[in-house]
């Protein structure tokens, strides 16, 4: 079995909901309450040493409950391992603690998840839109945002 | 091939000698402002490069200030965040000015039909020449510059004079 | 916002009250490669604070891909990093193949390596060329465009397009290599490309002006680079020898003998040197790959993923139906999620794909290598001068298509 997932289950037995290693990717679905602790543990534990936060994204599973999912991809430079951490959030409460204190490089990834999906990162220093313009309303990558619904800044509507 | 010019009441069949001289000077010394946003920008660089050499046509001096340019070459996708910037740049250019819309994204939005892409720059500024392609060959850019030169040479009305299209 | 601060000279405070100036650079600015914007707080020429802004080329790659079939996403991937489009095609195809659990043919792996390395060379040429234009050294730009055009001829022969190639497919490629293509590749890789690299090297590397302009400009330590999420040449210039081709070998990179250049100070000069050396190493890889290139089919023999042969489509009803289903509904990929990363020219290009079965993706997230790099720019230039920002920005190689998607 996977060293990473075993260690994670060993240290946070109550928070890890499920794990799998489909397609060769170690994945753990965890609860959001102690997410910062879990991520800091993954970064600092001498057997794991996940010092790179490669990616953070949101996924919208419209129709499922809980609807949103925040996915972290981590990489360990020394151990040359990857892990994926997922957290599910409810539609009416898409709030999760920010991981900026653990890896400063994850700052803009969180801003993008806010911009595209509307996931709020509690404690983020600057949670503003990053890809879209400020006047844009809504969160475009949500499944219920129609693809061609335009909000033109200038020019005709269509 | 001269075009009937209807402006200022002067309905001449051909341009006067002085106007021809001015047109000759203008067309062989176009100063492009390359508003290159995306992939088409790389082909613009290729057009100015040594294989395709746009300087043979006089349009070598690229000016990065709209105040000093006369052709606005919009190369690449313009989205709603960038569109006000484009309009402002266009407004800052001095008359007479021409606009070349290069590539499918600038002409009609390309294959991006979504919440963020402006479906063609002619929604916000008048365009004289459209170059289709994704991205067009640098030869397409040369073709467009030659078209602009023909427009200048014959005194044909610019797109700005029929803008906005009713 | 405007807090006046005192200038003290020799212990005495003069009567002047100066405030830091807030200026806007971009988004339509030649040195920001268009579409990037900075709001800089300056004290004279020194940058006190820098806020970068982007999104001026956001084209909705993810939303478009959710409405397309698996193969229809390939043209969208070319336009991510548009100076090395073949690498994006390869990265995407690898991610979907990982999800499908299929293993492509040996020949296809070698071909993908060759095209990836060619793309890496042309990407580094654009980076160094445009970086030098921003610093005023225009000749290198023209020198580098010449081999780029030669490589474009090769790519055009391969897939019909110079820039937006859409070459790879799930399970293989669009078409096999044309007759004699590998000989022409070797001719270019032994002729024009090393000559131009040598020319530019002769012009720049020991040039006093270049060294003064780039050494010590925009340095970053290895620890900070890792914390900020840097990957690629910028990380290697800072001293961290991370390269996915060596650390997590994909395709057939483990069969080749090549080196990874690693810098020390992480400044602009190191980034330039790392890129130049990487180009030379890519030439080595291409030589070895062409020498080892096996014969055989380029596509796997699996009717679930590969279009049937045209002759069959015209004669056989099953092949016709198969073809029809592929085009109209898309390749059927199993449900699941996968993250696949390749070493693109700028760093780790990751594709996180979520599939719910069916002909098109449920979600594709691209992890662009430029994203953390652009985030780290204020860190690189704080306390330096405005002209240094331009040098650093060029050397970090921000491609807006990838950054904004």
C-alpha cells in the first residue's frame, strides 16, 4: 500500500474519509475542519516532506451533495512522490481555511478557485477576482453558469 | 483601379497629383502598432522576421505608442477584460488610421464562444482588413498590409468612415 | 494610500516631502508581451511594491473543454503555451492515456520525445530572443528566428500547421512521420540550430553590458523558489535540480543520456544560461532519439480509441459506424480522475482530468508552469529598479495563453 496514505490514516484517523490509488495516483478525501494541520503535517513530516504545492483547484459536482470539491496536488522533491488531497464542501457553505500559511505559493491558486467557483478561503490575505474583471457577476466555471452567457464590458451583448 | 471617392463633396474619379503623392508616401511608410495578445503575435513576429520580411513593404518600424502609429494590427483573442483597453488604444491613435484584424479570434471570436471572449473586435472598433486563419501565415499579414496599401493608394473610404454600422 | 516619507541625507532631513509613486505598466506594453499588467509603487526608480494582474487573455479553456469531446480538446491545448504547442498536445494526450490505461507504441513514444524537444528548443529561443529585445539587444531576436522558421518548416511537414499543431491523439498521433523527415530534423539540429546558439552565445554570454544588466538581477534562493511553487528553468537556475524528465521519467526519457543544467543564484543571468544549456541538451536528446527510433505503427491497434482506416470506412459498415461514433460522440474514456505532469519548456505542465465516462471530459484543469512564476515576480524584483523588472519578466518567460488559459 502507499506510504503516504498509510501515514495520513495513522495520524488523522478521524479526518480521512476515504483513500484510493486509482490510476497510480494516491488520493485522500479528508474533512475540512483540520485541513491546515493535515497539509502542514504533509509538508513537515520527515517521511513525507511534501514541499511543493503543485496545484489547487475546485470541482463542481452539480447534483451531488456536497457539491464542491477542493483538490490539492502536492509533490515531494526529496521523496519524489505525489499525493492528491480532496475536501468536499457543501453548496451553501463553501468555506475552507486557507493554506497560504503552509505554502505561500498557493495564494493565487486559491484566488482562482474563488473567482471560478466561489469557494471562500477563510483567512486569505487578498481574496479577489484574478482572471475575470471585477464587475463580473457569478462564478463562471460552475456547472450552472451557461457557457455563452456574456457580461460585456464594452460592445453589444451578443 | 481607382475607386469613386465620396468625401468632402469631392467626387473625383482619380486622386489629384498631390493626393497621389501623399498617398504614395503614406502607404510605403506605415507604422504598425501590433496589439498582439495571443498566438497570432508569434506569427506577427515571424512576419517581421527575416524569412517573411515585412520591411520590404515599408511597414517595418513598429511603434509601441498608439500616438505614433497609423495601422492597428490586432493579433489574437480579445476578451472582455481587454476590450476597453483596445478601444482606448484605438481612440488614442491619430487620424488617418487603419485597422487590421488578424486571425479568427480577432475577426469573430475564433472557436471560443463563451462568457469571456469578445466575438470579434469589430464589435468595438471599425476594421478595414480581416485576415482569416488560426493563426494566419505571415504571408497573410503581408497580404493584409498590401490591401491597406491599396486602400490608401486608391483613396477608398476607410472603415472608420462608415462606423458604427447601422 | 499616499504616505509621505522623509528622505534623510547625512542625518539632516531636507524640506522635500516625497511620496512613492504608483504607476501602471501594461496591459498593452511591449515589454510585458502584451496582456500582463503591473501596478508598481516606486520610490524614484526603485520598486517598493508590485502588484501583478492578468486575465487579459482568459479564453475559457476549461469551460470550452467541458463542452467538447476528448479529441476536440486537443486544438484548445495548442493555444495554451503557443510557442511550444506540441508539448501541450503531448501532455494532454498522456494524461488521457493514463486515465484510459493504454500504453502507446514505442514509435509514438520516440516521436513524442522528438517533437517535445524540438518545441523546447523553439520555446527557449523565443524566451531568450524577446528577453534580449526588451533589454535592447535586437539582433539575437533575428538570429533566433531563423532556426525557428526552419523548425516550423519541419512541423508544417509533419502536421500541416506551423503553430497550432493539434498533432497528438489519444492512443497515438494524427499521422505518421513523412518520408525522410528524421533526416531533415537531423540536418536542422546539426546545422542551423547549433550555429545560431553559438552566434547568440558569442554575442551575449561574455558581453559586459549583458552581464551588468542581468547578473544579480531578480535573484531568488532555492528555499523561496520551492515555497513559491516554481518549477522549470527558473527553479533550476535557483539551484534545485528538479526535472521531471529525470525524476519521474515519462515516455522514453530514461533511455537517453543528457544532463540537467542547474544554476546558483537564481538571477536573470542564470536563467539565461540554464536555457541556453538546455537547448544544447535537447539537441543531444534528439540525436539519440532519432538514432533509436523504431519502426512500426504510430497508433495503437485498439478500435476503442483509434479511428479506423479510411479504406475500411468506405467499404465496411462496422468501420463506418465506429468512425461515426468517434466523431459525433467522442472516444469513450473510463470514469475517474488523474493528474499527469510533463516537463514543459517553462516547468511542470500538469493536467488534472476528471472524467465521468462518456465522450467528453467533466473537468480539465491545467496547472500552468507560469502561474507560480508570475506570482513570484514581486518577490524577485522588490528593492530593485524598474528596468530590472523588465529584464526579470522576460527571463521568467510568461506566456499569457498558459497563464490565463
